[in-house]
């Protein structure tokens, strides 16, 4: 499940949530189109560490 959100300090983010059937808490989000003042975060992924079991690089 994913959704878009607008964060005041960074701009547009894409939010991904786990579909558990009991509500979907946000797990990770990406900064695909940040404001120019924070352009260095473009393409980065942030996550709640207590909601992620494993991280794999491809």
C-alpha cells in the first residue's frame, strides 16, 4: 500500500505501509521530489526501525 503526502519541511514524499488487514501503519517513506533546500535527500528512504524486520540491498 502506498500514498503520497506533503511534508512542510521537505516537500513531496511517498509513504509505504504494511497491509495487515488491521489498519496499515506507515513503515517507510521516500523523498522523491524534495525542496531545493534539502535536495540532498532525494531518492533516500527513511523508516521506523521498530516496524522493519530486514533490509536488503539489490
